[in-house]
C-alpha cells in the first residue's frame, strides 16, 4: 500500500506562440508541479526473469501523443466509458463534497477550485504510440514487484520502451530524458498494433545496470474489461489505468466529443470502491479510491471557449474518477505544447467542487469486473 505525495506548484513563463488553433495564444503562462516521489512499504523489487528481453529494432514509428481519436480505448461498457448522467447520487454526496472543499466548523465557507493538472512541457503526463514490433525491454520493479506485470497479458516479458525515452525529453512525466530521480515519472506506452497499454511510475533509466527501473508497472488489453486483481495496484494508486482518464489534446481539438471519464485527485483517500482495486489511504472522512463525481447538469458552460466546453461536457456525462492522492480537484491531462494555460487555468478555476455531486459509491450498472459489494469502503 502506498500513498502519493501532495503536489506543490511553482510558476514558469513560456515566451513562445502556438498558432495551430485559435484556442492558443501568446504568451503561455504555466504552473509547473514538480511531483513528490511516491513512497511505499511493499516487498523488495522484482528483477526481470530475462534481462535481455526482446532486442532488435522496430519498423513502425514512435509517436509522442499519437492521435487515437479514431479508436475506442477499452470497450464501450468499460467503467471509463460509462454514461453516468442518470446514475444515482450517493447519500453522502454533500458530506464528501464538503470534505473535498476543506470545510470545517472553523471555516464553513471553504471551497476548492478545479485545476488543470496538465499543460505544455514539462507539465502533465505524455503518452507514446509504438508499433507491435517495438523491442521489449526488461523493467526492474523497485517497490511493488509482486503486483506488477512483467509484460503484456499472455505475451513475453518486457515493455516496448523506445530509445527516445532514454535520450530525449518529454517522453516521461517530468520531461527529463531517462526519467530523472524525482516526481511520479509516469511512462505510458500504447502498442497500436496489438492494442495493449503499458504503464509504469517512478520510471528511470539505470545507466550503471543498463536497464529500466520503476516503482511498479501494469499492462492492459484495451479490447477487454479485465480489471486488476482485488487489492493490486497499477501505475496508479487506485489500481486503474491512467491513459483512458487523461484530458488529451487530440480529443479536445478533434471533431468528436470526449467519450470517457477523466482522472482526478484529492488530498487523501479512504480505502477503495469499484472500479478501483487498491487503497492508498485510510482517512475516515475522505472519499475512497474509485469515487466518481459528476458535474451538475445546471452548470452553465456557455461562458467558456468551445474546446473547454467539450472537456466540461465530458464531466457532466462521464464524470471524474478518483485515482490518486494529490491536490484536491486536480484534473489530469497530457503534457502537450498545444495547451495554453492562459485559457485553461481561468476556465477551470471558475468551477468549484460544489459544482459536482458524488455518484453512488461503487455504482456498477453492468456488473462487469468485481461487483461493488466486493470492494472495500
């Protein structure tokens, strides 16, 4: 069981312009969050069984933040893709929203504003599209090796990590070549041919050993609703996949709607409910991992730019899923030069936790995976 560090923001200034979309303007002001490292008390690391893995070279391209708008991430009835606009509200909704807002008897008017936890590099979580013949490299899991996947479901050991992740910035969260030694350092890889997702956290290249290290890693067949074993983590504290919950630029600036829930964090958590599989906190007043929020239907979106309205419409229809400990109401998205935080920050900050309600904890209309009754609260 591990708990993620609270994020601390500092301010940076980027004096360049992006004119691909009218949504973008100059100059770009951005909040950079150097993420606190993840800590854990799990078992000792697990060395890959085959330290040579699959070598060779890939014939397909390595594409940073590849456009996947034409493909479904997980089946339509997966928890990330459920329409929750008519889902029942949890009896504790008001109480949990008050907690998220930081209200106390001494401060009954406290609020929490939404914040876009993404932006231009080095802010946000990038993802990388690779070909099915991308060489598989061994990963040494330093914290949760017994809950990590050595490779793809039913496939050989290894993760398809391209050389660019070791030699170039922006392929790993934090934007440091090779991952560096601080922050959450998520690495997200999408095998576009096999349609397999590979994710790690605490990722770094160990030059002395000549291999990749990570706190833990998880792989997902994007054609199935397979869920992590009960009690298992992933590259996310809740045991969920990260990629399907990101705010992605290809979707925001594309023609269609965002058709999935988004990932968010709170300052603490308490156990877990479906669809989460892992706990990373025991604050009795906090919501559990897997808690789902829904923006209230009467929130007026007309004042916002069209691209931001698209993000907020997804919050009304698909909601937000609590996936990690961090800062309250931080919404996770991709690291992408297309973002303009001069637009995103004021738009997100115009909304508060009180604009949301909590869906019935563990609500599972399809009873796929593990039913809510088997989760832990």
